[in-house]
C-alpha cells in the first residue's frame, strides 16, 4: 500500500515527543513491510491544507496523528474519497480509535497498520459539521469550558484538569428545556445534558465509546437528573459504565434528530468531538452510514 502520513505537531501527545525521530521510525517500519511511505509534519494551522492535499495525493491510506480535533478534521476531509483514514491515537482519550480497536500505544498502532484491512464506518453530521464521536449540549460542554480555563502541559495534566472541571460542572449543572424530534417523534425534555453520538456507547466501562461504528444509528442520551444528589448518583453509575441501565438517563436510537432549545440557548455550551462550537437554537443531526473508509487491525 501507499501511505501518506500527516503528524500534527500541535496535536495531543505529539507535542511532547521528538517528531523527527518518530517520523523516521514510521517510515522505516512501513517501508520494511513493503509499503511506500511519505511523512509530513505540520502545524495545527497547516493541517487543513495538508489534509486537502492528501485527498488528491497518490496514496491508498492517510495516517493522521493528533488529538480528537485533528482526527475529526481528517474524517471531514477524507469522507467520500477513495482514501482510507488510519487513526494514530495521539490524543487524551482516543475514543474513536478505541471504537476501531486500534492499539493505543503509537508504535503498536503503526505496526497494526502494516497488515491492516480497510473497512467502511459511520459518521454523523450536525448542520453540516461532520463528527466522529459526539455532539453535546449542556454539562459536557460546560466541563470543557471549565477545563480550558486551567493550564496543563501533558496528557495526565489534561486528565486531571478534566476531572476537576467535571466535579465543578456536576456541582453546578446547567438546566434547560428542549424539544427533540427523533425520527419524526416529538419528545419534550428538561435536562442538564444532551449527548448525540455516532452509534451507541458500549457498556461496562467508564470511557464512553461505541463497540461498533456500523449500526447506522445515532445514540441520543438525555440526562433527566437535575438535582445535585441525582447528578452525583448519575456520575457514579457512569463511572461503572452504566450508559443504558441508568435510571437518570434516557436513551433513544435514531437516524435523524432535530434539537430545538429554549430562547435562553445562548447561555448554554455546545461541543463537537471535544471542541467548543457556537450553539444554534435549532440543530439537525443525521447519521452518515458507511461514510468513511478506515484502516483497522486485522482480527486475531
């Protein structure tokens, strides 16, 4: 195969390693396995242009390394092309990579690409913005906002900042009303958080990611807990990975969802794949079945 590798020097854990040495290791390993390889190290500002060039490059697979924002940008650029995306997990949680069963240690991930296989997986879209993992309103966006006020210089620092921000967000959760049109059926809710995900989260683990990205559905999670004690109970259940069997969370599956918020929506936060974005009063979300080609490890 022909590999084109893009490493975002400003993304995730790539900021803290010797990128020149790492790029050489990738090239040497894949070349030794019989593949053609070229590697580009770019800044965050150069990423979109580099990905645009990759869509017309003479390659079969584009390996992209960086945080979740980098991977989301890559999926947006590569969907609908004949190129497969290989996710190099260099972020904090690497949730999309986990769903694809990619090894989380970067050298092991590269090794898995050498004899990987190409599959098609689902994406989702919110008013024209493609995402790989989650669109969220309320609590999760507030957590991100509070975390970004803190300073951290490492992956562990970011995790610790997220934990502290999460505690603050759960102590003083946002509260809002919304109307959801779920595959044409109207549901009115009062909530502190709405999360709409690319497929449904797996059970039994704290980290929220899907076991499969090929079911062609959105997961619609609505938190009914609004009082502090209910929020604490919800947090404890989520720590045990109880995303479905949770009395304070309603789960719906859908192909299309329209979210209409109250007139005070401007005070709420919104996040897509971990990045804060402006929030509209109305947002329409759809699943995009089999919209992205990805390179994943072969089953053992």
